[in-house]
C-alpha cells in the first residue's frame, strides 16, 4: 500500500512507453507496475505521464540590469514553470554591482527561500568584478552544492578577459564543474553597433546585424578552443545558428567535452520577426537574436540527431514598458534584450517535436529532463521516471489544443513572443516530490514548498584531456 499511486497512465520510461501505475512513498518513486494500491490515487487515464521538466537556464529575481529588474521573482516564475510542466529549475546567482560570486549565490538563495513552489539549483557567475579570489570563492561554493559556473564573452560589466577565462576553466576542471559560456564577440558587437549608430540605422531589424551569426561563431570557436586547451567541460548556451552548432560538432569530434544548448526562440522565431513595426518587433529582441530559416532547419536536425544536448528557456522576464523604455519608437540600441519562455518551453517542443514525430520519445526526454539532470549533477534524484528518484511528474493531456498568449500564462511578464500560436498538448497536473503543485490546472503549492537541490560535481577525470597532455615533447 503506497502513500500515492498514479493510476492507468501512459508512462514515459527510460526504455519507452508503458501502460502502468506509479507508486510513491516519502516523495520518491517506490514502484512501477500494474495494479498498485495506494492510500490516495490520481487517475491518469488518457494522460501521458512524463518526467517533470528541468529548465537549466533561466533568470529570476536578478539585480537591476539595464535600468530594469525582473518581472518574475521565485514565486511567480516557478508557478509559471510548473504550469508549463517543469518541476525543477537551475537559474543563476547573478551578481549585482560590487557583488562577489559567493554574495550573488547568497542573494539568490535568500530570494528563493520561502518563495519557490518547485525545486531549484543555482549556477554561479564570475565576472571581472566578482572578486579577485576566484579559486577560494569557487571552492567555497563547491562545498555548498554548486557545480557549474557561467562566463560571458560580451555585455559591459559581465564580459571576462582571457586571463580570467582560463583561471575559471582551470579551476572548474579541478573541481569537476562545468563552465557555461555566452559566446558572442564583444569587440565585434561594439564596433558594429557604433557603426550602425553613426549611419543612423537603429531600427530594431539591425539587432541581427549588431549580433551577427559570424560573431557568435567566432566566439563559440574560441571558447571551445579554450576548453580544448584546459580539458574543461563546457556548455555553449543558447546556440542560435547553424554556424555555431557546427563549431560545437567539430569540437566534439576533436574530443572536447562540449555540450550544446538551444532554446525555443531559435526554432520558432526568426529574423523576419524583427522587421515588424517597432512596438511589435520589440517583443522579439533577445541575444543572440532570432536567425534565418537555414539555422532553424539545421537546429531541428541537430535536435533530432543528438547534436543538441539541452533544451532551455533562457527565461528573461521584463515588463514590456521596461523592455522598450517607454519609447514610442523602440530602437535596437535602447530595447532590453530578453523574452519570457519558462512556461512555453515544453508545450512548444511537445506539440511540434514529440507529437509530430520529429522527435522520438528518447530524444524528447533527453532534451527536456534527462540530459540536464546528468550534465548538471543531480541525475541521482531527478530527470527520469525510475524507482528511487524523486516523484517529479507531469501529467499531459495530449489532445488539448490551446492558444499561447500572456493571458493564458502565469508569468508576471505582460507579453509573450508566441502570442496566438496554437499548440497541442498541455500539462494538467504536475507533482514535485510526489506532491501536486498543479492539479487539474489549478495551483496547489504554497510559497516555499520548493527546495534547494545540492548538485554533485563530476569526476575531473571525465573531462576532456588538455591539449598539453597530448603533446609528446612535454614528456621528452
């Protein structure tokens, strides 16, 4: 007799679909089989029971940047995530001005405690201003369940120089951490941006010129070369173009421990969306920007074939008035970069990837939960439907057709770039550690139900070999 049984669902197991029950005790999956009995039960007949999604790249309740703070805190943001079928997130401890890397994690933990309705980890962030004692700070965080760090190659106040880049890579390899990289060439962006301003070409459409595919490709190549030199594990986040995806593929063939992440906006939105009237086009400003049909097609192939490892939202929640700076004619130079997506991430891929047959069940599970749990160090607790793991589950109605729009979503952001898009498939009940956070489309969890998830670093020997280890003359 189990505490709770999910009855008669079509269950997405690691080895395929199964018509079965799931028995849950003490927040974990205790049994998978037919005819299980429980003190309580949830009828899943006609539902597809999926692992709760893991969104390993999203932004919530960060310090003010660009003159605006986030619309979503850890309460509203995790509610939105849960309604989208996500049961665990890994956002960033983003530093504010004069804040150390450790201080930024402390701030994020304080903001999340008592607010989050789903479980969460945190990524560290290192910038030029987060303190000189990088090794000491990362050592401290390693003892607190942090196992990843992000570096930016662009953005004033965030971009790191090559010396700091190498310091972090060397340290991360010794710790068994993974380094996440926002790869765009900062000097090229600043140069092109200024030339466009000088020419009076500041319409939003020029955002794709100021952040071209070539700039992303060059930075991706350089970051992966650094990973190759140091043997560090590296995620290239929000891969947006065929050129960058090819750089990751080439690095993998050389033995680099390289991981590629992409986001819905790079398959469902395009450069043509920036050619709309300015107020409308502002809804599609994010960095790297939306790309060409060629890149869309290439990224779909990479999702299908396994070249892309992670499907994340990069949820960057700003109120629309803050995003455009209350301008009647927004320009690419004044519009804040970032869009919401924490709730639409899974429905878009479920509808257009899994249901259409573009993606196998195996690929869908890898992209939406399993790989994130494995890569970021908590596959011993989350990411799959298996005995012993947390009972993080999402019951989907695969027949539900609904229209994406900000009024139908639960983020505090007052727009969505997917307004009016019709999708099929909707999560109706979402459980975290066996407790319904959303039940039959209604919020059940109280603020603070979500817990911090301490993550484990990888064995440093599983990282790539530094180039120096391959050069025979060093042993001569």
